C-alpha cells in the first residue's frame, strides 16, 4: 500500500480523499493556490505545498507543478478528484512516465472513454445502444449547422472533454446556434483547456441514470447499481438518488452488464461511471463514460456500504477487488443535494464570499461532505460547490423526509446557497411521486413555484420589523448627547398619542 | 414605532412595541401579536410568534428585505413610516436603474457594447465570470451607453459599477 | 399516529427526538427554562413554551408545568428523553391519569424495573442471574456498614432511582464509607429527587455489556443485539460500541433471550435496555434495566438500520413492531464517543461557557448528535454532554480509524471538551486490541498516558511564540504616538546585534 | 523577538523573525525553521512547519499556555526574554497559591471549613457544583483559613475568589 498520496484538487473532494487516506493510515500531500491557504483541504492535510496564483490555469491545472510537488514530497501516487486534471490523458501519461501512480484509469482508457466521440465509437462496436449524433469533434460553425439540420433540432452541443455541465448547450432553433456555440466553446476552453465540441440528438423527456463500476487490473469488474440523476438545472445534476424509482431489477442487471462490458472494452481500471439516457419506454442509451470519481459517489456509498475512494486507492495499489457482484446489496435509499454558493432567488447568480456563520445538520442518516467552515471566504475562481448533503433512509419516503429535515437544519449565512431551492424540490408533489425527467426543474418545477403561495409572509415582515426597530433604537442610543440619560433624541419626533413606549 | 411594508402592490402598516427583554407586541393590519425575537446566529433569528417557533434568516439591502423561512424567500421593502412619507414626497430616483452593477464578485470577461452605443432594455451588455460560470448582465433601461467603468479581465467586487446607460 | 408530541427534555436528546418527529410529519412542542431560550431544541421545535427558572427542579422536573403545557398545546403524547422525568413513575402515572400518552413503559413497568432493588427481585424470580447484593434500599449508615462487611469490600453504593453514573460510588474500604455515602445520597437527591441507595458486590474487572430491546403492547418483543459499554470513567460510560469483541453469536442469543424474558416479566412496552456485567469467564449477570431511551442508542441504530426513536413513537401509538427477530441484522461496527464540556487535562473539570467556534466532522460514516451550535452558551445547570459523535465502519478497525479521523476534525473552542481524551483512547494499544474492562480508563489508560511522550512540543511552542509575537506587535503598533510612521517604539529597546528585523 | 519557553524544568530560547505575510523564521535551540502561520478559527491556527501541516489550538492564560495538537495537550510557559529577566529579578509571588479560586462557573454547594480553621495541604475545603457534578476543591498549602469570600448556594463565575489560606 502507498505511504503517501498527493491530492491534486481542492474543496470538498480533496477533503473527501484526505479522509479516506487518513483512515487508511496514508499520509496526504495537499497542493494549494494563493487564495486557498486557509482552505479546509490544507488544514486537513499532513503536508501542503503552494503551487501558484489563484486561476486554476496557473495552479491546479499546471501538470509540471503537480508532478514537481509529488517528486519533492515523495508521494507515490496522485488522486486527481474530479474536474481539473482528473480526465486529462496528458496528465495520466506524464504520471506513467514519471513512475507516479495516478489513481484512476490508464491514459489509454482515458483517451478511449474520455473523448466522448471515441467512446461512442468503442461502445457502439461492442453493441451498446448510443444516442444518435456525431462521433468526431466539429470545428466550424458551418459544419455544426449542417449536421444539426441533418439530425434535426433540438440538438445538444457538448464539449468533447466535458463533464459537470460545463461546455454544454441545448440548441432549440437555428437562431440560437451562434451564441450557444460561442458560450459552449468558451466554457469548454476555460474548464478543460480544449474547446472542441460534438453534437447529439436531443432525446425528449429522458431520465438520466448512471451505473457506478469498479474494475481492478486483474480483469475483475463489479457494478454498484444505479444512480438516478435526472434532477438537473441547466443540464447540471443538482440532486441524485439511488435506487431510481423507474429501474426494475431486470433493467438494473441489464444496464450493469452493459456498463461492465463498456469498461472491459477500454481495459478500464478503477472507479468509473457509465451514463445512460432512459426514454419513456425505458429503453436506455449509452451517453458517455466518466473516467473518474463522480461528485455524486456518496449516494452509492450509502446504499452499498462500499467506500469507493478506498476501493480506488486499493485498486491503484494493485489489489484485487474486495467484493464480488453477488455481494453487492442496495439497502435502503440515499439522496444527495449539491449545495452551491448560488442565489436561487436571483437566477442562481454565483455568490462567492465570506461564510459568516454555519450550522451543519446532524442526527441519524445524515452525511455532510463539505469543503468549507465558518469564517472561510469562498473564492471566485473555482466551482461554486461548497458541500454535498447526503441522507440515507430505509425507503425513499424516509430519505426524502430526512433530507427535508436536514436541509431545514442547515444554516449558512454570508453567502446565498441553493439550500432553499432543495427544500422546495423536496416539497414538490411530482418529485415526491418520483415523476420527473431531466427537464423537470426548468419546465415543471419553476413554473409551479411561481404560482405557489408562501405561507409565512406575516412572520417574515414581523421579523424584519423587529430587526429594523432594534437597529434604529441602537443608532438612537449611540447618537444621544453624552450625559443624556435616555435614548430619546431621535425617537421623540415620532411621539404622539398611541405611540408605543420604549422600555 | 411604525413601519410600512410593501409587498408587490400591497402596503401593510406594522407597529412594533417593546414590552420586555426581547419581547415585542407587533401589530399588523389591526391585529396585535406577542413576539419573542432573539438573534441566534449572524442574520438568523429565533422567533416565537405566540408559541410557534420559527427560524428566520433576515437579509437586508437598504430598504429591501429578503427573509428566508423554511426554504421560502419573502421579498419586500420595509421603511420607517416617516421616512416613507419623505421618500414619497421626494419622488423616486428613477435614474438609478440605468447603472449596471455587478451582483457578485467576479471577473469581467467580455464587454458586449462600446461607449456611445445604443442599447435596448434587457439587452446583454457585459459578461462577468464567477466560479467558472459566465453571467450575461443586461441593461435595465434602453438608451445610450454613457460610461464604462471597467476593462475586460478586471476583477470586480460585489456591487461594483460596471457601466452607465442614459 | 400522533399529530403533536411534547418533548420534556433539552439538549442533544430533545433535538434527536424532534428530528424523528419532523421526519414523521409530527409537530413538536419544546419546553425550555429561562437560560435555554437560545438552545437548539427551541430553535428546532414547531412550538416552544417557557416553563421556569434555570434549575431543573424548578422547570424540567416540575410535572405540573409539563402537563400544563401538554394540555395547553394539545400534545397527545410526551417523549421524556433520558434523565429528568424519563424514569419517574409518578410522572408516568400522572400522564396516564390525564389521558396523555407517555412514550415509554407504563408506571407499573417503570416501578418494577426502575427501582433497581425490585427489578433484581423480579428477574431473579424469573431465573436470571444477578450480582449479589441487597434487594431493598438502605437508609442508615450503620446498615450500609453492616451489609458491606457481610458481602465484603469492595462494594458499590447505587442510587435506587439512579442512572447515568449519578449517585454511584465504589467503596473500597470501611474508611471511605462515610464520605462516599454522603456524596452518593447528595447526588441522587439532586439528580432524581430520591436519595435512597442500595448495595451490590463489586465484581472485579468486569465488562459492561447491554442488550437493547423493543416491545409492543401486543406482546411482541425483539432485541437489537448488544452494546459494549466498558469504557467508563468514574463509573460513567464515555465510549460505547456494537458489536462487543467478546460476545459470540451464542452468548448474544442467550443474553438477548434473557433480556426479552426480563422485559416480558414486567409487561414492558417501548424501548428498554438490560445491562449486564460479564466476568472474565464470560458469565453474565443482570445489573439493571433502563426503562428509557439510552444516551448510546445511536450505536445500535447504525449497525441495525433501525430508528429506535421512531419505533418508540410507533409503539406508543399502538402499532405493532415493524420487524421480527430474524430480520434484525448487525452490519459492520459502530462506535460512539460522548463529547462533554469537561477539561480532560485538568481532572475533567466541568467547562460551561460560550462556544466561540465550532467545526463539526463530516464525510462517510460519521453521525453527530449535537445539542449546541457556534455562539451557544452552555449553562452550568445541566449535564455536561454537548454532543455524541458516532461512526460506522465495515469492521472495528475501520470504525476506530474513522472515529480517530472524525475526532481530529472536530473543533470546539471557547470551552474545553473531552475530544482530546477520546483521541488518546483511540490511539491506545489495548483499546485497539479490544482488551479492556470497566476499570480500564482509571487503572490502565491514565497511568499509561502519564508515561507517554508527546511528539510535537516543538510545533506547540512555535505556534505559541508566533501568537505571542503577533500580540506584542499589535500592541506596539497600537501604542505608537500618532503621526509616527513605523511601529518601533516598543521594539527598539530590544535592538542589538543579531536581532531579527521586523518587516 | 526572543522568548523563553519553560517546559517542566527545561528552558528553551525561541526567536521569531517575520519574513513575509504570515511567514516567520523560528529558531529554537539554534535551528531555524520556516513557519507559515494563519489563525483560521478563533484560537485555532493552521501551521505549515516546512511543508508539514498542523492544526493547532493555542490557549493562553497569562504566561501559561495549553496547546492542543492531534489530541495531545502541551503545557508550558512562554515569556518575552526581557520580561522573563525582570520576573527572575523580582522573585516569585509564592503567596498566590494560598488563594482558592473556582476553576469553572458553578454553584457553591458546601463549605467544608470555617474561617480560622487550620487546614492541611490538599485538604478539601469547598464543594462547587457545575453540570450536576460536585467538585471538591482542595487547599494548595497548609495554614489557617483567613477569609471566605462566598456563601453556600452562591453562583460563582470562573476564576472567582472562594477562600484564602494563610
């Protein structure tokens, strides 16, 4: 087993990996940019190295710097987390060349599966059903237009190197094409240093269901069942759960088998995820494979009891999988809500800034994977994710009730977060019934929310009025001439019959 | 003390009377209620309204309030009755809307207009990036771009003046 | 099902019960004393009622006040938590008389099992092995002395109404008897309003193992396996785990059977715990039955997946048990550390006061049941427990590693806590080997700790020196004459060759 | 700046030199180390000692420090070198130990001695209750009880003077 692992990431996922290492008795090496000196992943690590200025392109994305720290610190392996260098085959190759073990698949598997277009080719050859579209990146606007017309609008523009909803645009009509292409390419460039995109037919009202797999270098594979990830906003997952209400044991087995075949075709090692679209007749289409740890992996951990990060590390160290397919049991129900520093009541505007107070939910069945603490200043340079709140319940009903309870306990002030948004989703009738697809949030939920009556306006106004009253009283007291006994100066002007006394 | 809350088109008069340590009688629309209010964590208040317990996050920007209760956001303005009367007398400073400000800290990635250019109401004028998301900010009024206060690539604070439309 | 439940408690256990109610859609009514207006159980409740001054004898222990609030609020049931009125048969009777359902056993069961002496009689009659001692409370010091001499020192003095380590004293020699009796009676009086005590033979080096049971009013019983509670300080449990390393499936079944028989003999309804002493030959002796929810119930919840508080509520509402004995599975390993506001480096002196900052541990397998938050002032009037940190791991090794990791993440400032103590126990060789009895902490752990070398004195001194330096520099700057550019006034006096520059 | 740390019988000279924002060279016993120190939460510091990362809780009462690292408590005194020299010259105020103070907020439940009574060193003199635990406090020195500052039933703050033994 490794004695020291470098974690080439920041935020909640770096902390998650450090926790696994610490529990395994492995020393951790953190890297940090100039704005991240106070970050939790630095505080929790055994060693920490400064790697440059705040922009990721000058720090977390610079391969030479990461490799330099690994060598200097004597780290035998690197865990890339998700995002940043996690699916960069150049980085994987460099690690292979330097004799440092990258905790993840080989550069070859990454290239095969990491390029969405090559992945589509590969799995299609293995007989896996895929969504219609291009298998090559497309460079010019003219070509995008030509192919889109051929497939028929609506189409999806997707970054070849993409993930996490970045570099992704739905194009409904020809008129939207120009600006969508610009935005997709620009986002892809800044997120993945690669602005190439491809096109897929847009399947109407699909559900997004994915299969978590594990594979070792000895050719053993298991799948850890499915995650339901249809609750998305702007094509980005925001709530995930396991199991999915639409997946029967038969479909689960079939999807699991296909996912393992896809992984085997790429000689895949480590943890990976095959994403599928499931249409209204429960046909499933391979969408892409994510060759890394997913944001939503805790959902699977809570229903299977498997620590996926520890499995990744053991696999990277050359060990055999610690469990066989028949030992994988999905018990109860788990849900994850991604807590972002965004304002759900102002068009989800990003809200970096200082966390002035924090209360984390607790009690039975609640897991909080956070990258922040009270007093931390969330920088503007990185993803807005600050925490993942995950709950387990004996069934979906208990899990939803528990999530609602936990969200209500969660207090973050100083920055706006998506916690209120999640509470509203947990109260939505369609969500409770399990009746939704990937368009649910934009097409059903938001319109329903605009119509909903809010029950506590009176309490809201009263609380504000008391706060305003106390603020005015405080200023009145502060403003009184020295030596005056009573705080009346500002107040006496409003004196008239029936005026409340000031005690 | 008397306050006027404005919720959409509706105005409600609210009277706050302090009757003990952290206890108030609050009268809204003629009804009086005993309220026990304690600030427990930064902007978070524990409110006992009668015996009903609420945890309430009160956020204020000038006269505008956003109050979170059980995941719902209540937006309204609240002013001291006298100040409200003064502001009514003075009329509204409608020109304020012509200033485009940054709603969050971030980096200016693109100016979509130049000084002197005519813009329509709701037209995108500038793109600010924060947390890897690009946000297109729009002009609130139609007019001519009078002044641009920032350059592409500049890092701006929340509330920073970006450009002025007249 | 009930629509509204009053929780006649405070702190972490009141919050725990509120969480269960909220997840079941039941409204909660909190009661609070004058110092508890800000307490978490008031913030988390749907309704809250003031019931008097800080001392529990004037608020949380006043039956009339609790009943009054229940009637006024329309609560159909009362959950007593643990401590306070939880095992008071007078309270149970009063509830019965008023037609309010007490969530717990009947006054009859409580009297039978709540009085340790009557309980011993009852289970002895059913053939359950008990520890030698008296079966009647003893009033005079002379009698205590006479019986102690007959049984032979060492003996235990125990409050008849006791629990939670209160009113408990080990008496090793005749000379200690007088002061021990006074302390035991005084503590018993203030904790339980009942100063009667009884005597038991003190079994040398036993382990304390207990069985959690559930029973409904239809005569169905299950046990939820054992908890190992031998890690005690001053006879008070501080760390609990499940399973116990010394319990084989055979012993587990036998203890479970005896526990159920004991419960059945008292026509017991609800959740209860039979405590046993296990000697070095793995003989077990019934010690007492706790007729309430235990502090350490989360340990059992984490290995069985059963929400014990919800089961209590369902049973009280007249429902049948939701599971049968063969469905109870102990999966993995759970450990609980009780976090007290006490200073482990100053003889565990109580440390009430303001929590100036707090960071709660998170990540996989970690549960925090807390009654506090940052900015809360812990009152002097109640138990020093502020939180229970519970972890689950796939086996004991993972659970211990995870607990150590979680404890290291836990930051509480402003008051001292027992978190450092728990970290040291988790590092202790004997604890890791599972090799301990109820005397372990006092007789083995503390002496070993006194001998242990601390590895980071250098870092400690450096951190303190930097802090002192910055404090001095700040004062020097503040003290400089107005208009002086540089903060040198205080510093120049120490100027001499080799003196470090101040930048 | 020079400091003297006293750990048990041992004295260590420590020199702190500021070399950048939150960066110091700290020299103890002749060895110099680069230290990066940030206060991250109340009394909690994140220390990079070279590249090793420590989370350190530094608590101070006068010259006495209790520092928590990884669950271990490091106790020592730390003084500015010059103040240390002054305090050496002045000698120790040994009489301080005769004052019994309350180590925590609590309630006086029992006085075990009366004014004028002779007590032995380590004899219990007063019982203070906090959080339902009774704590018997002992006299640090032998002597006569000169003055009792509290009554039974009185609630006292942390550090309150309880009684004086001479």
